[in-house]
């Protein structure tokens, strides 16, 4: 039996989402995604920190500190999305609602990198685990015989389960030492909505034009609305400018309300302080930035409605406007719009 045979069987018989078993998943914040695309490499946490490439920490510091050095010295992939960690850190979460009250456990704008799992498994250095490597981890395996023994029904299980012990299998990982060249088997980069895809592309263009043109010529940066994201945090759904007025809309999902109610009860929190927010505006002409304006404000995390900025100036020679939104200094949205058009670019 080959890896391809096991993967095919997983798609047909062991995963509620038939396409999951075809891929290995790397999950990170949009700011880290830009670093990955700019360098062309996924680095282990140890190397990314040494090279100052990790712009957003993603995970709980307490969990990281407990995790074996062997694990954080590897590039890490999941077998599937919608992991328990993703439940706690996807989307901007109020500081009172984060995992173990750790402010680092936060991925404001999540991005998934999807890799061909068959190609990945055929790389000699690849190892994998039965469940999570975070904390005290599990033993590492390699080879087709060990791969065949993994409990894929538990790894790919979805939804509520009574046995809490089963949840840890959803964190099963694949590991590669030190640094991984992404072009070896990258198949897609998936964003939660079009605004966040736009944010990724604009950040990439600003930081590395060569990488921007490379990944837009081959359009693998896409929006995936199903079977990938929890949508239980706060995120931007729309951002636009028209006739001196900018408008930013936020998610109000049932999943967000349910998560908020659950974590407030669990943490003994009766009320949430407003979130500090900042909107940055730049008007661009043919020779560069003509004018900048920043607005600081507070946002109600529970009852978040659209925010409108009225009577914005429009310098005569301005051809386009850039809008960036930050929540507690975390980038949530970056759009660039021609002043003569209504469509975001």
C-alpha cells in the first residue's frame, strides 16, 4: 500500500469533509503569511524568532513554553483545519476571552497554507504524530506502516464529541526540521473572506512586490467560506469609501455570540471593556502619499456595528485612498481604493 491509497481511503471513508485528507494545513496570521510568501519558506518557531519573522505570536505563551524544544525546532503542519486551538484563537478575541487569559493566543486575520500531503509524506525528513505536539506532545512516527496505523476517524472527526480525550487527535501534526521551501508542494492559500484576501494581497504588495506578482500570476490566494473557519471572533466583513465617507462593517455571527457567552461564563466575566481601535487613512497621488489621517476610537466587542468616518478630506491630486484598521495594534483590514471607482483593489 502507498500513501496515495491511504489518502484515497481517508477521503472516502474517514473524513466528514472529503477533501481535507488531500492536504496538510499550516495556519497563521496574515502578517506572518506575508513573511512566509516573501521568503518562500516556512520556518520553525525557533528559527522564525531568531530571524524576527514572526510578527504575530499566534499561540498561548504558556503552551509554547511547555512544548518540547524538538517540536518548536520543526515546521509544523496539521492534518486538518478546525482544530481546538483554532477555536480559541481564530479572529480577534477580546483579551478577557483568550485561552488561559494569555494575550498571545490570538490570530486576528487567519490564513491557511494548504500543501499536497502525498508529496509532503514522501519527503524522507517528514515525521508525524498521533495527536498534538503542543504541551508535552506525543511520540513521532514516520513511514507508510506507521501512517497506516493512525486513527484517522478521530483525527478527521468533526463537531461535538462526548469523549474529551478524542479532541486531542484533531491536533495530529506533521513535522519537518528547521525550514521548508513552500513551493515544493503548495497548492492553495485560503482566506476567510474577500476583505481579508485583499488585506493579504495589499500587505504583500507593500512588503515584497516580486512575491506579490508571483502569487497573483498564479492565483492560488483564494477565499474559502466553508469547512475551514470557526468565525467565532471579531473580524471585518466590509470596508469601503465613497464621497468623503469611509465605512467599516464587522462580523456578527452566532458562533461569535456563543463563544463570547461561553468564555465569559467560564472566566467569570460580567462585562467586557471596549476594545481600543485605530483607523489610518492615506491619500495617494502620482508621487506618493499626499496626506495622512489617524482616528482612534473604542469598539463594543459584543454589540459591534458598522463604523462610519464622515467628512474625510480629499486632496486635489489624490488618485486613491488606503484604509487600515487596527484593534489593539493588530492589523484587521487593509484596503486600497481608487477615488474614481467603487471597487476595492
